[in-house]
C-alpha cells in the first residue's frame, strides 16, 4: 500500500537558530504523539546537517528543497545531491514551481537533477502543477502529463518507486486559495492513471501523490479523505508546530 505523507517545505524561511528551534519542537511533539503517516521536513541546505542530528529519523524524515544538476566540481554556489545525502537527508524536493519559474528550471534540467538524486540514494518529491491561465484554459491535464514525461517517465519502475509526486496548482500556492477537494481528486486520479499507463496499475497504486497549495489543518481532513490524495506538501503551515501538527493529525480523523 502506498504511504500517507505530510511533508513540510520551509522554502527560504528560518535562520539556523530558528530552524533548529522548530525542528526540536516538532521532534518533541511527534515523538510524544506518534503520527499516523510519514512526516518529512524539507529545509534550506544550511539546516540539514544540524537538523539531521536533532530529529528521530524513524519519526521525521529530512529533505532538501533542491539540488544541483551537476555531479561535482566548479559550480560555485551549488549543492550536489551527494552533499545533500551526506547530511543525513533522505529526500529532495525537485521541480517546485518557484524553481521552474524564478530559476528557469526546465524539464531537461530537472531530469538531470532527478537522475543525480536517485544515483545518490535520495528519494524525490517531484512537484507538478498548472498556472491559473492554464487552469482557465482547461490545460491542467496536459501540463502535468508533460511535466512527468519531461523529467521522470524515463525512469525504470524500480527507480520510480523512489518518487513521490506532489500536485501543486500554482494558483493555490501561498494565495489562500485551495483547490476544492473534488478538483484536487479529479487531477490526482488523472495523474495516477497516467502513471498506470506508463508503469502499470501496481506501481500506480503504490505511488504517493500529495496535494500542495494553501493546505492547512482546516481543509486537510477533507482533502486527505479523497481516494487519490495521499497527503500534503505544506508551505506556510509547516513553519509553526501547532499548524503543521494539525495537518499531520488530519490522518487521525
Ligand atoms: P503554501 O502551503 O504556503 O501554499 O505552499 C505550498 C507549497 O508550495 C509547498 O511546496
């Protein structure tokens, strides 16, 4: 059976001390009251090694928010997948719409990152999702299909088992506008169907597909109750322990 997951994406928030305080608090709360799902926190690079030593990895997984599209060498300012792995992190987010939009990450670049992440033993949270204009033109299915085809559908089924998909409609990220649970379920079911077309039903049934975009404790139970929604990728609401815990607890309802 596929995993239920609640993952936090801290984005460019929290200095080192603030991040350590948040991870420490979250670790205390979740070791005392064990979640019914996998919990992952994805932090800026600078937090990874320190946070890795703070958390109980059997309760909280750790991930980066990005990695380089090159293996090693003269790429000033970049952080490789191998470096991420060496911190104790198990995951990396790739393909977030903010990186596609602001840092011009193309499907071809993301494909390089995907291959390097897997070669270095990282699991991938791969983000896909349409803009408002694309949704209004009813192009969301084509968009998510081409994002998967461009960067992850070259993988073998065995490799693909290390990929979690996060559907994040760009118009719902940080806007307070959530996709309705029916809208989200419709496209999640579509995403699962194209994974099934590519890898077969068993692989598709084992693939976790997360929803992201203004997910919070108040709407998480309704979203997570849907057949094809296996959890959430959480931005703003992952920055405070009670907010994040409220979403994690949606799996207990
Ligand atoms: P918000 O939860 O802040 O809308 O962000 C979602 C997101 O982009 C997670 O990757």
